[in-house]
C-alpha cells in the first residue's frame, strides 16, 4: 500500500474532478490517496511524506496554470526521485484530428521542458466546456476555441468530453507499478 499524493491545479473544476476520480481508483487499488489543490496546500506540506505523486493541471490560452508550473519547477528534484505521473486536461485532447492530439501532447512536452520534471507516465485528458459558468468574454473566447477543437458551440448548454475509462486505465496502470 502506497501513500499517493494527487496534486492539481484547476480553473473551472474539471481537473479537480479528474483528480477526485484518480483518487477513487487508487483507493480501490488498495493505496492511500490524498487530493490536494496546489493553491491550498496544508501546512506543513512535504512531498517526501508521500510514496508517489500524480500532478494534474489544465490548459488556458495555451498554458497550464502558472502556479502549477512554478510549483513543479521548484520541486522538480523531489518529484524526479519519486514514482510520479502527470495529467493534462485540455480541449485540444478532445479534438479527434491528428492536429488536436499533437497540440495536446505539445502542451505536455512544453510543461515538462519548462519544469525539468520527468514523470514516469503522462496522460492528455479531454476536458469540458462549461458555457454556463463563463462570463460574457470567456464564453466568446471559448466559442472561438471550440470552433477549432471540439466544434460544440451551443452556448446554451455545457459539454464534458473526459473519457473516464481512459482516466481509470491510466490510474490503474500507475497504481499497479507501485509497491
Ligand atoms: C478561457 C479559457 C481558455 C482556454 N484555452 C484553451 C487552449 O488554449 N487550448 C485548449 O486545448 N483548451 C483550452 N481551454 C479549455 C480548457 O482546458 C478546458 O475547458 C478544461 O476542461 C479546463 O479545465 P479546468 O476546469 O480544470 O480549469 C480553455 C478554457 C478556457 C475557459
């Protein structure tokens, strides 16, 4: 049984929901997960108190949350010494075209190059379009992004593209690799 930290950043909540699902899968696999928002870390907080770490973040305007990039860069050495995995939530990952998939992988490559972290596993996770939660400007911006990616532009409803089977598969594989 391993103590596994699921550390994440999220702006509209989808990466938070993914983090919770990952924790459920880890628990079912017999591990002890702790889900922590990077901005709301308990005090004291030490990565080395855990046997393994999964970090998650989502993409806004082509980048993962700045506070996630900053934290991971600062703690890259500790993360590199632990079994670790990264998941990246984006709309690009929801785009079935080759271009969309490559874009989602490129976000991950940029994040890892910037932070100096080398996780054992990575996953690109299709996110959500939550038009009902966006203000006027965000709704407009997202409609333009949606035109290029998922194609769902009916702002009267929300869309969730996350493939929960894939999230579970990614987590199960990681869980099995732990002592
Ligand atoms: C203002 C805004 C900008 C976004 N920019 C991008 C982007 O550049 N590329 C992309 O693939 N997804 C983009 N997305 C989609 C988000 O990654 C997606 O909605 C995700 O589910 C958000 O995760 P969160 O709820 O954890 O913040 C954007 C979303 C918003 C609201």
